[in-house]
C-alpha cells in the first residue's frame, strides 16, 4: 500500500510543508493538532473546548484514512499551563477512556500562537482482527 497524505484543506499545511496525517501501511501518524474549530473558523478560549476540537480533527483525519479512534496506540499532549492538565485529562478520559493508548503529557512554554492552549498528536495502528 503506497503512502497516503491526509489534509484538512488548511493553507497552512502547504505553507509549512506538512500533512494532517500520513497513512503508511497499517499505521496512521497524525500531526500535532491544535484546538481550532473549523466549523466556526475560530479558536475557543478554554482548554476543554480546544481539547475536544483537537480530537474532532484527529478523528476526521483517521476516518479519512480508514482508521477509527479505537486504533490509536500512542498519544502525546502538549499544554501551555499546568493548571489546565485536569480539564484536558477529563476530555481525554471521555474520548480515549476505553482505548487507553500509551500517552505522554508535556507542559511547554508556548505553542505557535498564544491563544493555543493544547496540541495533540497520535499514532494509530489498524487492527487486523
């Protein structure tokens, strides 16, 4: 199976030279995804809404590549404020509670834009059974 690139259609993907996801065989590698709301073309102010939007974008990219959220095996979370961790983890529990991928949380000084509070990247492996 040839490598396949998944795009959200954002002009930034071409400008920055990346894909939302890369499908390579039974693996999907989803790029760091921020909480941008593509329906309203805005960034919500709170980490809970941003985390939910991250997962919506990730789910859409996985679906386009023939994967489901249940295929996620690894997640990395980047947050800009340690005090947002509990709210972010609550969303993770809602979305990934039964999937339980290997995960890492990093608190970083900042993301690309100051309004960005969270970024999530995942790796998925297609289930064969």
